[in-house]
C-alpha cells in the first residue's frame, strides 16, 4: 500500500518546501486530529545530532568474498591484493564489489571498532563507507578516523567524507535540501571534467571550515556549489561526497577506486 494525499494544493506545498527547506512532517491514516498530528511532528526526533549509524552498521567483523577475477599485475600476492579495512557506517555492497574487482582482501568492521583493533589487522588502507544521518552523531567514528589519519591511506565516501572532514578539524552542517537521486553534476577541479553522479545525503562539510594549507578542494557541486570532494596535501587521504559505486547509475567516477589502490601501492612501496 502506498500513502497518498489529496484535497490540498500540492504545488503550493512544493513551493513552501522549496522556500523553507526540508522539515519535519507527518502523514497518518489513523487519525484526523490535526492538532495532535502537528504535535507529533513537532516533537519527533530530527536528524541533527542523532546516531543512525548504530542501527545499520554490521554487528561483527567479516570478510567480503574475494573476486573471482584475475588480479592486476604488480599486486602483493597472486591470490589477493591489498588488505583494505572498510569501516561500515551503512556500507553499500557495491562498494565492496568495486574493491573486490580490484583484487582487494576486504575486511568489514563495525563503526565502533577502535583504531588499535583496526591497526592490529595490519591493513594497507582504510575505506570510510557511506551511511545515514548526521556525522556529528558519531563522535566515536570521528575519533577513530583522527587516530588513523597519519597511519594509513584513506578513502571516504558520502558520510565517510563528512566524518573525515570532522576528523581533519572541519565542520559540517545540514543542507536546506538534501541531495538525492541521480544526475547531480560535479566538477573535478583538477581536470575541469564534469561528472554526473548519484547522491544521497542531507549533511555536508563546510568548505570555509577547512584548513586550506593542508586540505585541497577537489570537487564542487555545480547546482549549489557545495563541497563534493577533498584531498589532504601531505597525507594519502581523500574523499568524495557522491557515490562512485552507484548501480544502477552513472559510472563516471569509478576511477576513484583505482586511484585509491594506486595510493595504497605508492604508500606500500
């Protein structure tokens, strides 16, 4: 069953949301008491500051099956490539598939796994996954990433970028309108190439909060000029706000996984 609404001017509702931004709302089939529904919406928990990651992260450490595809030449062993730890904030399985196709040995760890435990697995690199909600709601993850920053190559995606931004001393904020769905144009500032991306987030890293002496802005959203990618100038660390692994969706940004492996290879040599 799909919920629908009637007897209101939906175009006026659209204009109101466009002007005021995303907000709390309630749709009910059980009561027509407008006052009680308004109270329910008003006092329902919002997204700001909430830890939604705890509801979607894996409950235990597990290995993702290795790819049956042959490994690229030059990797560490003939059986498997680099050991990549994926911090699971709500990871999409296609991210794991993309790493697997590049021959990585993949270990997925819960969001609250400590830096010491991650380092004990002797990883070659860390991937910070996508996930829901406000990055400020997962300070434990921010602290773990901060401890790992100077130890290993790191690649963040979506929420992973926001957590990385906080770990680097930046700030995040809630967007007036979240970015959702396909066809979001993003400009790579190094190549001047525009990539069509899939996105699904309601928070963003504040560009002005980042230390430009250490952080390079690599990607910008062409619709609203928000931050879509960053790179540390001295450390093997980078991230993007969009989903390079999107499936179904555009594949313009799949090369970022290859860039990550290249970064690991360079750091390991």
